[in-house]
């Protein structure tokens, strides 16, 4: 098997047919993980456990299982029994859960082999993956699969880098404002942010119960659909007939694009039209204003209570104050010390004010208004989805400055609004930039509950755009 082009679906089919062993696939994945230590993609690599599970599958595994014997990775804020679950922060580095999170249990029941836990932006609070708490390479920060000098994106940085670097073909991340879609876009892989509530959230270190969800990340949209079916159930998804698909484009989501991203996006729109898809321009008045009233107020306010509850669940005896005291990454430490723990939010004049009234208004007024705006946009324009560049720019340089508030806002510019409305979104690898040679992604956001329809459209578009070439090996 050509491991550089291997998909989850092909691996599962090969294992089912007896053409390859789980031991061979798992050994190769582990070897690639170790050979790519400079990516900083892993916090924990479970070589002994993975090889034991693979050998057990080869000896007497059920080959009819949808992921039987296939190696995968899990973001390090999702609990895997017997492996540390650090959430990317020093205070939790020795926390070892006794049970799998429900989403992990679903993968394991489907026969998946978990080779390790992937690194992430500390406490999932960022888009760069520049985490100073853990590293396996010479420098800090999860590195981009296509260029080690660049960010992998965040917060599901390690899962994105591991898939982009062809270490594995799939795994799990989590998404609050873009965290499975941003790293997937920057590393050339596919992902789904499901409708909030589609997946169980227990056993996952949280930011916001209103906004958080686990999400599958993989080589192709067909692989993402396979992972989604394992977690959420249902029949296999078939590719959509693109002639029956209607897509909207909002001009506001085409701001701040670099040249490579702009060219790739407009090229993709032309390809979609050539397939018979209907593409219409749409207006979404007040989108930025409503999103701003929901985004940080909800995440920063809920982060306190949700993390306190999670820490109680861990049985570590850790308080949120003790955890915050040893946060390693300066951007995340500042967020917790200045905003999360004192329950404050920045006012327009840069003073800090009580977060509770702003949070209440976000939940009771702004978020329902944002959801209504999306619902009316979809129904009024008869849209299957809204299309936009997943990130406005290709991956930027990886260093402490990559975690600036300006970069944070820029990279979630397009992913954040749908997150706050709780609607599903898929990220599809589009192209390598003509100048940069770096991956560029296309996102489609659909109405609440339209996950399977989005996956079907994504599978059809995968065939149009084709798979990105693997990163060149130095």
C-alpha cells in the first residue's frame, strides 16, 4: 500500500479483505510518527499499547468492523483510558483517565487502533498550536506538515499535522471556534464540525458547553463521513449529485485574503459552477456584529464553570486557580489570569467589566438572533450551504507572535460565526497555493442538522478537487 496516499476507507477495506495486517499498518504509522518528531504532533505515543491491540486484531479481530485494525490519533483533551490526557497544559500532564470518552469508545468499538494522543494549543485556547508546554522536536509549537517553519493551526494542531504528514489517515479533534477546520485547512486534510449536540461531549476537557464539539479529521471527506457514521450512526453517505446543489457566497467572508487563497477560492467556485452547481451571492447583514456579541462572551464566561466541573470529574483535586498558575503559553495564561478566572470581559474602552450581564445577553438575545440570521439566509436563498475560504491566509510563521490576538481573530474570521450558531461545517482540501506551495481549504456551512447532506456534497467535491500531493520529504 502507498502510505502517502492511503485513506482510512482504503485501509479499512484492505484489512477487511485480508490484504494487509493491522500490525503492518500500525508499525508504519508509529515509525512515521517517530521519524517526524520535529512536527511536535504528539504528546503521547503509545507504541506498546498500539502494537498489542494491532496484534490482537490480526489474531482474532472482527474484520467486518468499519475501522477494524485501522490506526488513528486522538487530540489530547479527549480522554483515552490508560493514556495521559493533558489538554496541552502542565497541570494535567499526569492525569490518566480510567475510561474512554464516549466518542473514543465508539471508535474503539468499531475496531480502531489508537496510536497516541496529539498535541494542541494549550487548553484549546488558540489557533496557532504554538504551545510551550510540550515538544518532541528542537523548537516549540506544533509544526505544519508542509513547512516546519509554519504553524499547524489550532487548536487540534497535532491531529491536523499527523494527518497532513501522512502519519495516519484519520483521528479526532475538538472545535469551539474553528479548531478542527483551521488545522485541517492548513495541513491539507478534511474535517467536520458537527451540529452541536450530534456527538456526546463527556470526557473532553471543555471551553464552552454552548460551543464545543468533538469533530472527525481525516485524509478525505469519505473518511470523515466514515468516522461520523461510527460516532453518530446511520447508513453510509453517498456522494451528492452536484447539479442539485445550491451554494451561497457572502462577500464579507472574502475579506483579508492573501493572493494564493483568493486565487484558489475563485478557481474552486469556477470548478463548482462547471459541475452544474448553482452559486449565488448572498447578503448576511449584521453577521459580524451579532457574532462579536456571542463569541468571546460565551467562550470566556463558560470556560470557568465548565473547566471547574471537568476538574472535579478528573478526581485530580486540582482547582482552576492551581491549573492556571502553571499555564505555560503566555497568550493562554493571560486569557485565564485576566478574563476567565476574574469573570471579566474587555469593554470598548479597554477597561475590564463584569462578564455575567454580557454573557446573559449573548445567550438570550444575540445567539438566537445569529441563529435566526443563518436560518433565514439558508431558507430565503434555498441554499444547501454557504461557501468560503476556511482561513483567509495560508499558514503563517510559527513563533510566539503567531499566537497574537490579531492572528487569532484573523484565522477564525470565517469559521467562528457558524460555531456560535451551532451549525455544521465541513473543511475540504482545495489546492496548494501557487506561490506558497501551502494547503488552502474550502469550507461549507449548512443548516443545523444537515451534517449528512454536507458530507455528501463534500464527498462529491473531493472527486472534483482531487487529493493534495503529500508533503515533500527533506
